[in-house]
């Protein structure tokens, strides 16, 4: 395996981790205004992700850093072409992070409503825009012979990308609802479990629509065939099974299968792309690949050594943090910190 391929896979793994972990806490942030009836309940909801949300975002920072170091041309074209969308996403994430920290600084109901609204919009905007971004990456965008994006923001808004945005939005909502049913005390969790069952229906329907459109809007047919293989089919089957486990109130299995569905879905996107990084809609020859966008072999070698040392440490620390905060959140105000 070449170093270019290795780093393509590693960046894919980072995005997989980000969409699973940040996916459920974005879902929780969006659901905040709808599942909680009192301030105590809102504090309970926020406390389910309070110890984890900032650590989850590290996956995105690491993925961006890996892109910059391993494939600088990909980083340059992506961030210049998707500048407005990524800027909106960045602002939303900043506001969301500030809201988590500032909400508890004042007991005024108006103050708390302000920051609750910031958490909602700061979660909603990225949840939708990530689907829009990846749908455009796999569909193709106008890139010229110099690897410059020559379109505008409006080139990113099309039927396929909007459906892609709805896939991630509804998927994160469902993942967030299942996570809440695992983390909240039983009476509250049972109420959210009913909501999760309702959210599963639009998510699977939109996902099936997106899969159908993918066969018309991308070159998946020529690359993976009519039968795309175990990974894409596994994504659909996993999310189909989620509905059964939610119905049976087996939230643990539902969360595992929903996470597996996200893993398979993101992996499918990278499978369609490889060995390309961004597809040019003007001419396939203008597409960015792991070869024409990569750093020097020496750079990739040094990065591989560093990753081999530090990635296991980071994974172990994050796993430990989830273990420490594994207990359900109760309505006792003494144990609520947000």
C-alpha cells in the first residue's frame, strides 16, 4: 500500500469518527428545544454531551490538519471553493461552543433561551451543510486545469446536495435521539425513544432517495457496479435494523447499528472517490487525485510515524473519557453542570 493510499484511508477514518461522535452530539443539540419541557430537562440533555462535545470536534480539526499536510492541493481547492459554506459552518460551531459555556453563567430565563437557541442553530447548520458538502464532492464541482474551483456558492446548491444535507440532518437527529435514550433517566428516555422511532421513518426514506439519486448523479455505477458491495449495502441494512431495535426499546443495539450505518455510509463516499479527492465536473482529467495532490514522500513518511505513535494515545484517552462518564444523567440539580 502506498503512503498516499494510507493517508487517504486515515483521513477517511477521521471523518468516520467525526460523523459518528459529533453526529450524535449535533443531534442532541438540535433536539434540545423539542424534547425538554423544563429547564431541568434541558440541563439534563446538555449534560449528556457536556463532557464530550469539544473532544468530538477534535476529530474534525485533526482531519483538516491531515488534509493540509498530506494533500495540500486538496485542502486548498476544497477550502477556497467551499469557502462560504465552511465559513458558515465554522461560525455555527463557534457559537455553539460558546453557548455551552455561557448558558449557566446567568439564571435569567431569557439568557438561557438565548443560548439554547444558539446551541440549536449551531448544531442544525453544520448537520445540514456536511451533507451538502460531501454530496457535491462525490457528484463533482467545477474545477479547472489548474485545480482551481471556478464556480460560486450557488453551484453547491442543487437537488442532489440538498437531499444529501437532509440525509445527514435526519441521520444526526436519529443518532442523537438514540444517544439520549441511553443517557437519560428511564422516564425521560422512554419519551425520547418514541421520538426516535418517528425520526427513523424520514431518515430511511430520505436515505433511500439519496442512494437512488447517487446512481444518476455520480459515477458509482461504473466504479462499483449495480451491486455496490458489502459496505454500501451494509449501510442501508444497518439503518433499516435500527427501526426494529428502537421499536423494541433496545437502545444499545440501536446506537451500535446506527453508528455502523454512519461508518458504512461515509466509507461508501470515500470508496466512490478513490483514488480521486475531488471530482471535476468540467473534465475528469482536472480531478484532484491522491497522486497529483499529495505532499512529498518524506513528509508522508514522517506523518505516518507521528500518527502511529499518537493516534492510539488519543483514542485511548477518548475511550477512557466515555467510560468515566458512562452513567445515566438524573434530574438531581446537584449533578447538573450546564
